[in-house]
C-alpha cells in the first residue's frame, strides 16, 4: 500500500513538474516573439510620419452659404436663404440647392 502511494505521489509530482516546464517554455517563446515584434515596430517607426489632426475647431461663423475652410462641406441655410429660395418645405429647399 505504501509503495502504491509513493508511486502515485511521484506521478503527480512528475506530472506537475512537466506541466510547469512546458508552461515556462511557452512563456519564454512568447517573450521572444514579443521582443521580435517590438524590434520590428521600432525599425519601422522612424520611417512613418506622425500627423495630428483636429476636427473640432471652434469658430464664429455668422454667414450663409458654403463654408469651405472646414474638413468637410458645411452648408448654412438661415431663415433669409430659405425665404429667398421660395420653397415651402425643407425638401424643396434641399432640391433647389442640389443637395437632395
């Protein structure tokens, strides 16, 4: 009985040691792969330019018509522009401006 218990404990300890060794090997390989990826990124980084863009720039715009100094087209339709168009609803205003 004691011999069986000793053999069972030896198997459990041996199995645990083998699993630990395999995990350490996998962790070492992962660290090496991570280092390789980081070094490749570091090599590419100086070649790539860095650009900074801003999309929300506060401005005081108090005019009707197209605003061309923005990142995308903006059309301001104020009350006077709508009345001058002679349209009766928003759909007609957009059609007459060539938007719809």
